[in-house]
């Protein structure tokens, strides 16, 4: 099993936008958020990767007919869960016949099954997201689609921009977030576990928002949903 890597905050690719011209034109070319996506030339999922949703077995080549944002996530990736809430809002607002936000569980340390994965999303108020999983802790999508050459290994969060033909056209790594200050109790030491527990509570209470809650992100997704890119 590959070591699992979480990318967030200032280390994320959002820290240094790239030129959007090769990927987008028109209004999207002027959208600052669009520039956070990197071209995904040569990035392809394994053709025979096992996937499941509520209807049963699924294949990657079924992802056609509409543009999609595909968020690769895992239960051990706190930033993934933070941005899931924001993705859920965008799906409620813009999901439809031409566009969808799809969450795919990959590299699950606890080997979550579909009901468990659904419960994890529901807990962070993202239960409305369409959900697929790699069963039994499969990590083939993690290793193939979330591998970032800049750091030499797979990282999460990883968001894919998939066109109506099912081709991965661009990727974005990381989930910069706005998190309230961590306040320790009197006499409590700032241990990694104490900080982790407090940050988890902040996440579950809805105090954490990510870049996907920015107005530029909303405008970006609105453009995708209305056919400005395909």
C-alpha cells in the first residue's frame, strides 16, 4: 500500500495559479479559479478498475454525457471531507443534465463499503453527492489519477475535470481552507492528537470552508453547468 498523503493549505496547487488559456476560453479564461487547474495530459484511469454505486458495478467509461467535477476522497483525508460539504452545495445548486459533482472513494484505510462511505459524507452534510467507491480499500484511482509529479507521489485531495466524453482534462490538488483558531483548554498541551481532535470537531460543526466556497468557484461551476466548457 502506498503511503497516503494529504495536501492542504499553502502547499496546495491553489497557491500559484497557472495560465488558464490552454484549457479554457471565453468567460472561463478570465476566471481566477479556472487557473488553478493543471492540464491532465496522459492521465488515464485503469480501464478495468472495479467501482460500485447504489446500482451495482460501474465502469469509468460510463462517465459520459455530461461534464463532471470528480472529487477523489478518503475518510483519512480531513481536507477531502471539508471540501465535500462545499461540493455538496455546488451539486445542489448546479447538478443536472449537463453537469454533476461526483465523489469517488479511493484508498480507504478502513475499507469502507458503500453504506459506510455514504454515512461519512452524510456526517459532514455532503450526503447528496453522487457516490462511487473502489471496494475493499482499492487504491488504483488514487495511484493513477492522484499521482502528482511535483511531489512524486499520489496526494489527496485531488479534483478531476472530466469532459462529456469521459476524458480527464485537468486536475487540481489540495484544499486550502479557512479554519477557526484552535483554542486549547487551560493546561492542555498542544499535542498532535489534541489539535487533530479539535480540528475534526470544527470540521463536523461546519466551521471549515474551502476554496470551493469562494465566489470565483461558484462562477466557475456555474459556467461548467451551463455549457461554457465541455
